[in-house]
C-alpha cells in the first residue's frame, strides 16, 4: 500500500471538504454573482472587491481574522455559542467556513462573467414569451451560463483542495477532523518521511494538472454563441 | 374609435439627449407601421408597448385592456402582457433547438388560450425541416422565420415586430416578405411593425405612424398619409403613394398585365397573379411627370387624368411636390419649379399625370 491509513484519512477529508465547499459556494455564489453581474447599485464595487480579497490576501491573514472572529469572544463565536454549536475553530465546520471565504472568488467570478456575457437580451425574449423572472432565471440564464458553472465548480473544488494556510490557522492538525492532504504532506516532511510526502505531493500535482487540463482542453470552454 | 377597440399609447420617456413623447390612437386591427429614420424613437416606442421599457409617464390600453397607467401606478410586467415580440435579430435561445424555442412561449400559455397550433405556425413560416436544428445552424432568414413563429405561438393579442427584416439582405427579405403577407391575410392579429424602409411599409402596412426625433409627426391610413404634403422634407425624397389595384387582365402578345383601380388603370410587365387578384403598387413622386395635354406621341404608356390639389416646396429648392387627385386615387408628382411655372400649375387645374415607373410590391 502506497498510502497509510493516516494518508487515506487525509485524502478522504480533503475530498469531503472540497465537495461540501463547492456545493455550498455554488448555492451561495450564484445569487451573489447574479447580483454583481446585473446591479447598478453603488455597492457593486465594494462587494466585488470584498469577494476578490482572498485572491490577494495571504491565507494567514484570512485565517487569523477568522480565528479571532470564530473564537469564544469573536462575533461568529458568540453567535455559534448562542445557537448551542460551540465554537468553530479546530472543527470540520470551521474549515468549511474558512474554505468558503478562501475559494469564493474562484466560484463567484466565473459565474459573474458568465451571467454578464448572457446580457439582457435572452431575458427580454423570455419575458415576451411569458416567462417571469424566476422562470427565465432557471430556464434561460442558468442553462446559458453552464460553461461558467463548469469552470466555477472545477476551480472552486481544486482551489479548496490546495488550501493550506487558512487550514493551519483555524483547523490545526487534528487527524480525521482537520488534517487535510496539504497538512499531511507538511507533517511527513517535518518527520523526514520523504517517500510518503512524495506520493501525496505527486498525487496533488497530477490532480491539479488533470483539473487544469479539463478546464483548458474542454469543449465547455467554448460558449454557446457559435 | 371607441376606447374598447384600438390602441391608445401615450408615453413620455427621457434619455440623455433623447426624449420620446408620443400620444397615439391606433386601430386595433391590421398592420400599423411605425416608420422613421434611425434614432426617431420607433424601437423605444415598441419596447414601451411591450413593457420592456418603462416610460415614467405612460398610458397604454390595448383593445380595452389597460397595461400601463402611470396615474394609477399601474404597470403590467412584460411577461404578463399577451404580446408577441419579434426582435430585429430573432434573439433565439442559443441553448434550445428550434422546436424547443417554439415551445418555450407556447408552453407558458394556458391550453385554453392557445389559438395558434405548432403545426400551423410551422407551416405558415415554412420551417418544418428546421425543427431539430440548433439556432447557430440557421441562416439569418431562417432564424427570423423561427422568431416570428415563436412569437405567434404565444397566441398574442398584439404582435410587435422590430425591424424583422433589417438585418437581412435583399434576397432574404424577399424570402420572408411573403410569409409576413400571409400572416396579415390569415391571422387576425393586430401588428405594430417598426421599419425604416418605405417599401416594406408600403407593402405591408394598412396604417402608418411617422416618427421623427421622438415625436409622431403624422399618423393615419397608409395611402392618405403617404400622399400628404405637409410632412418634413426628410421624407420627401421617398415621397410617393401606394395604390391598391386589381388584376384586370393580361396581354399575352406584349407580355403586359393591366391593373385597375379607382381613377384609372396602368399597364405593367406581366404578373403571375390571376385576374381578380389584388396587388399593391407604389408610385414614387419622382417618377410622375405632368402634361397639360394627353401626350399620345410618347413612350410612356401610363397616363392618368388628374386634378391638381396642392403644391409645396420639395427637398431641394429646384423642385416642388404636387398633390393630384386621379379620380379618387391620390398621386404625388415631384417636378422642377421651372416646369411648375411654365405649366402654371394651380389647384383645381386638370392635367395628365405620366407615370414612368410603377413599383410593384409583391
């Protein structure tokens, strides 16, 4: 066996974290991207900038503020304690919250671009064909934005898999709870287990390459406009 | 026109550098052309009627139903208006096949309110062989026919067409025009038709609204309106009249067809239509010359006795426009001011109109 049980647990946890994060981000990011793509509000600029922040912030900065906010005295911590959920740092739920913020721009921006590219005209056609706003969102905007959803899902998933700094700050290193592949590799290297580190690191390299190949080589990259 | 029949449309809409301000009472049946140059506001007006554009001040009632009344803060959303809208570039859904494009609107209309069947629209527009194709595999003309069928399948009580032929070349136009004429003849749906092409308007419309810089400068029955002299010079280079005629017979020897209409008859190159069928033709003012006597020694065959009604300045200082009454059919002649002086043209005068060219529509 190439991977020992701790490695397998880390791989499973990573896949679980990336899947949960991607699904949640698609659910939360779609309305946000729709709003950003279409609003004329003055809030568009500031909100768009906040969404893009994780692109430029060091993960440790993001992780530090999250740790403080989710801690017993932070506003998120106060809220989760009031709800009887305890505090989030050093738990899987905490990792999900961190990943949501960390991977947000990788999901929201492709969706926003896809919605912006559709423009107003297909929606006007839908309106003259008796489709109300929700109807035309689900039956015209979403299908037309499909390439954007494919890109957003792939990038959101892959970027979460590659997360390290934020996890270390808010998740620590608890086996089967917060120890993801990137942290496991770090542990192997710290312990001078280079063979083990090689297998995991090589796996990550291959995975990342395949994901990007999917993205750049896929027919999904071609839009609908032919 | 009482309130229950017809279209009452009053809109005031401000954009930077443009103001639409119209107050129209249009017939509730037939084809009404909104005619004007680009930037005249005709598409904006159509979008206001569709509910795609919301005029701050507006009142819109269509055959007794109120769709907008800013005084009562009433605005029926576009998707709740029983309209069909044909976009200039068809605007088909790229992710749906032709069939599913057609069904999109149809499915959203209650079965009890459907008056146009899928097969009927497909047959009318000749798109049977295209049903399984995706829109990007269609030519411009095919796309437009699908767009028209898609709009019809919502069984609209008002059909709005925004320059449906403007994006097409002449050949494609001629491919679609017969379908539009069938639409007119076979379905009793009132149509608002936006166009900047005098020929299209002359061929299809019953009623016309002339728009200029966001204002309606004339409206009325097609023949009357086109023959009016008081329209701005912008329109006078296109000045001319439309005559509705009947095929009276064919001259096989000379390959000519005789068309009769109130006030006379004309000979044109042989037409395929059978005697008794109706045709429209257009006579440009620039193709009509005037003579005091019947000029029999001339190559011009089409001569009509006419009476001068009025004369005004034309688009150039060298020309005048003369309005004639040829036995009930209005005619316009664009002649030089010099000729007008030499012939001493004056209202009431009887003379002969010589028609150089008759442009047949259809």
